[in-house]
């Protein structure tokens, strides 16, 4: 993994990463100076101060101070997104979608019991159920659009939040529904022209052009396949590529937009290994685990951050990921490997974790 970037950890950052357990989503703040990680079973959000040195021959990441948010509203936090530098939205698998004020670095306590400053509940026609992932995009100086994946209700809802009203929702409705089967990750392109949704149940990622006509019966403009358990999704800054974390395998899939935009059926142009075989094998407690979960791109430094339970945090050079030849594994071989893994897990779950890695 020559595209991996060295990371220097402060003692507090090292301790926080060692204690966080199973991780899910991950996101840089808009400035890139903070990085938030969802601790699923720990029921907390860890936020790290980040600096990236791009002047050396090889980039280097440093994680300094860390603050943690905990509280009764955090119940299996799965997805998160920064609404601005000081505000974070969190989707809880066993709870709701809550907005939190981000504690300042340098406070006396590293762990902060916090109640949310706002709960996004939807309305009678759009109740939020089993929220798993969230993404936001600014509409103007005061309002922003928040998308929520309803993991087991198979829908994506849209909520317009008003900063002047303490991030209260002033508009709720379902945005996407047709063909969704456990939507597990969501993101906007940087210019807001595209939306990507990882569709766990169909083993695909749906890409939609974001227009005024987009609605629950809309079909995706592009369908990205040859991914077993799609989880985190992120567009590059120019939306020319989409990175997809595969929670089943040790890879991040890279898809290319092409000259005609995001249209039609696409296979990955490369698959970048982000986990060593032994680390991947440790996490394979079932066919939907073991691979990377959360993924995000630094807003300026061309750095990719990935997280999973047994490799809590790792950084990679985006330019090298996109340029280094790495031919993808054949679609048929990946499908057969996945079917074999599921069959073994059904017959002997206790032995599944010892199944030799099928992806080398």
C-alpha cells in the first residue's frame, strides 16, 4: 500500500483511537482542521485536531488534541456530517438524527456529556426511522439541505435546516425511494450537482443528478456495480471520480465519471487495497464486515481518510490512488466469493471469522 500516508499521533489521540471500538462514518470539517469519527458501540463521537504537511516529499498527517461527545441521545451513532465548523449532525441507528455543538479543543475535559441543540424528527408524512447516514449542502447563507438515509425503511429524506432558527427543519419530505434497499451511505458532490447513495441490499451505488425534478420515483442516472457491501461514498473535488468503501472486502473502489457525465452502468476503474490481509481477516465476523466503513476526502490536501474496526484510522494519498495502476478484480469472481462467504456464515457463524481471505 504505497499510497498510505504516515500519521503522527499525540498521546491523547492514540488513546482515543485505541478505545473507540467499532467505527462507522468519518468526516473532515469544512476547513479540514478537524476530523470526526463515529464510535458505534462506544456511543460517542471523537473529534481530532488535524494538520497535514504537504511540503515534504511525502505528505504527513498529525492528530493532536481530541475531544469526545457522549450522552443519552447517542445510540449506536452510525453517520455524521459537519453542518459548519462548530456544528455536527449525527444519525443514530437506534435513535434519531441530532445536531450537536462541537466542543472547543483545549477545554479542561476531553470528554463532554452533551445534549443535542436540535433533533431532526421529520414530520407526520416523513418520520425519520432507523437513520444511518447523513449529508449536508448549503442552499444559501442561512439554510442548508440535510439528506438522511433511512437504513431499514429504504428511503432517503430531505430536510431544509435554518441556522437562524437553531437548525430547525423548515421543510421535510422524502427525496429518494425507488429501488433503494438498505441505503447505507450518502454524499453530495462539492458543486451540489450530484448525489450518490450506497445501496447495500442490491450491492450497487446509485448516482443521481440533483435537479428540481428529483423525487421518490426517480431512477438513478448511473448505477455503479462490482462492489459487495457498499458503505461510505465520496466524490472527488471535481466529481470526476467516486470512491466507495466496501465493508466486505479490503478495498476502496474507484469509479470514473467519463466524458458524458455520471450515466449508465459503471464498473470500477481500479480497486485500491486499504487493509492488509491479516487485518481484514480479523474483522470478518460476517460477510458485511471486515472492510472499510467510513471514508472522506480532505477539502484541500488530496488526502483520503478511511476507518474500520481493526484499522481504526488510516490515511492515503488521493493522487496516488487515482494514478497507480490497480486493475479491478473481475465482477464474476467477486460475486462468487461473496456467495461463498454468505453460505459459510449461514452454516457455521462461529467459524466464519477464520475463513481465509478470498481477496489477495
